[in-house]
């Protein structure tokens, strides 16, 4: 009888930057060991192209040289969805196998050849060997991409082998029934491979090609347009609406390692802000990606797809927190078909909600310019109106210049257009001022020891309240203007003496030669504690080099 000798079977992994295969020869006793490259099959021949909507936003930035009056009448190239607490621009990027023509805000990715990608160094996978026909588990080992794995089995016997990974630096184990429980797999990129081998004495090479067992749905939550950074306490989910109820799309089950099937299906957990990935380091936490991995392959028809913001907390520029209503549903344009191995990318760009007064949709606060090094979104709105003295360097603008103190004048340049997303906001016209009418009231309060003077307009009585903001009124502050000749802030509202004059003066879009249109209201302290307020009048005698604030309006949609 021929004795069955032990032989060494190596399961190796080398993660490379290219997709070409490579073999490395090593010595192990009296055997030469061939190490096979291990790959992950790419997702459904799909690459993520730049979004059509982002292209439109970028193009609108380069088209801001159109005349200011034509900008006011030109509607946006992309659809803005109006929601109770903010507005939104959304789109979906589809895998190539899905018909994306049913969505105006979708991007069809270009076709690429089906390929595989080397597993990244440091990623762990688990390899299991079952002897046939006994079904005895003879090996259950953890391997790390970039490091060799060595173990022994009997030569001449046949083994069923299985490999599994969650594409992370850890890998779950099976239980006594060969099951990985669903509690360890929620929203994980589950990779799987299997086969059979009858090893010979000496060298044996096993090549593992992983395939995916889930569909990936990414949600890029973009808060650039509400001027905040997503906090870790935020939570996001993905699903659809059926019969008026939210149904989670991200589902998972217990994985049987020997047949790659899932049982006992349950909802996978939501994803919190701390687990979301930063999309672009230059934007910080203003755009973060939640990656949902689901075994649910049910088609989600147009009109029913939803992103649910279980919690949304953002950190504002002044480090305060703004909290939006829990379980806010974002209705996403288009449909998706989450086939196993496919990938979809949903982008939800949140936009600051306006305050509507007599049909004019005003920004809640003044336009600021941030000149700090490395800042991407330099054109922003103030976090609130809780101040009495304006910011000369950032809030008071020469007319028609790209920076507050800029000296290159353009009669057609509008800095409000530069607020992300480009071409959503613009400088008000004189007609906007007239439509807004007289303030509901004028208020005088003390902020930081200084007197804040503010004109306040109430929206229509049937306007829903926006709980994300401390007040839902339109407010203009009497913070004066910056006299370019004197190089000093003048006629500001704080601490005016008897007989002193304060003004609320804001740029309008119209220009006439060296002068520019502005809206102006004056306040005079007639006697101690007794004030006279003037109407907001428009005129074209404003010196464009006397720097004044911009209060933007939303463009027509």
C-alpha cells in the first residue's frame, strides 16, 4: 500500500496595483511554493462617472458672466426639490445594465469590461476546508492580504473549500453550523469564493476569485449648501415608501458558508455619521458617503425611493449645532434595480431654505466670503442674525467684485451666484425690494453689549414653521456700510446717540455706470429711546466702492 504523505498547500495573497497576475516562488522544505494572486470581481461592469448634476453646477459657475437681469429670468438647469426644512438637488448614477432614461437627474455610467481587482493589503479573509465525503472541517484560517498563509492537509484527498471576507481589516467567524450570523454582516461588502481541490504531494496552488453577494447602494449626503459639517451623531438610512410606510432597502440574513445562501432575513442597521466616509478631504465632513450593502434585489420603482435622515446634526461655521427634524424623508428622483454585484450612487445635495415674503424667496442671512487657506466654498451665508456689528472683511462688498475688497469691477458679476450649488442664488432686483413691502416691525435688542437694530418681515400666516431655525422671519440688520474713502465702517446701528443716523443698506443687482442700485432704510434716534424709521427705498446713486452687504434671493425654478 502506498502511504499517504502530508503535503503543504499554500493559500497566498499578494495585493498589486495592476490587474495582471503574478507568481512568486518560495522555498519551503523540499517543495517549491507557487503563490497565486487573489482578486475581487468588479461590480457589474460599472464605473462611477462624474454626475450630470455636478457637471451642470460646474458649468453654471462658468456662465455667470451673463447679464444680471437675464440671470434672474433664467431657470436652473437642474430640478430643486422643496422640502419643509431645506431644499435638495438629487441624482442617481446607475450600473450600465439599468435603463436610466426614466430619470432626468440620472447618470448612465460608461461600459467597461468585466474585470477583477487585487484585494488591498491589510484586508482579511477566512479560508475553510471541508474533507469529502465526510464533511469534516479540517482548516479554518484567517489570512491577510499581502501576507502568505501556510497550512497542511492530506495529499490525495478531496476538499471543498470556501473563502469569505467583508472587505475590511477584520473577518467574522462561522458558528458550529457553518453559519455567519446576520448581526456580523449588516451593511458589509460580503465577498465569497468556493471550489474543490485534490492536492498533490509538494507544490499546490489555489487561486481565489471573490465575487460579491450583495448590492451596494451609496448615498453621498452633501451639506455644502446648508453651510455645515455632518456630525457623527447623524444617522442615515435607505428605503422606499409603500402604502405610506417607510420600508428599509438594506436587508441581510444569516450566511451559510457552504452554499452562499442567506436565511432569516432582517433589516440591516442604519449608518451613523462616524461610519460614513469622507468623499473629498478638502470639503471636510460637508460631503460624506454612506455605503449600504443589501441582499434585497426588489426593484424600487420611480417615485418611491427614499433616503431617510433618522438624525441630521450639522456644525455651523460659528461651531453651533443645527438640528433638523428626525426621520426626514428625502424623495429621490428615479428608480433603482439593486441586482447582486451592482452599484448605485445617490447624491442628495441639501440647500438652505429661503424665507418667502410676498413671493420673494430671501436668504435668511447675509453673504460672507471666507478667504482662509484651503477653503473650497468661500461664498457662504452667515449662521444666524445674532450680532450687532458687521464683519468688515467678509460681509461688506464692493459692487460686482469676486471678493469683498476686490477692485476689478464687472457689471455682470454676481457673487450670490457663487454660493454652492452655483446659480441657485442671485442678488435681488429693485422689483424684489418693492414686492417685499414694508417691514412688519422694527426691533432693538442688545447683543454682546451692543444695540442690534433689525427690520423684520413675517411670512404669510399659512407658511409652515421651519423648526431648524430659531426664527422664521425675514430680517435685515442696520449695520451700516464701509466707507471706502474714509476706510471705516459708518452709520452702523449699534450705540447711536440722539440725532445719530444708522442705515440698513444692501446691494441690488442693477448697475448704472459708476453707480449701483441699493436698498436703503434710515433710522434716527430723535430723543433718548425714541426712534424714527425710514422706508426701504431703492436708488441708483450708490457708490460701488462703498462696501455694502449682499442679501441674496433664490432664483426662479
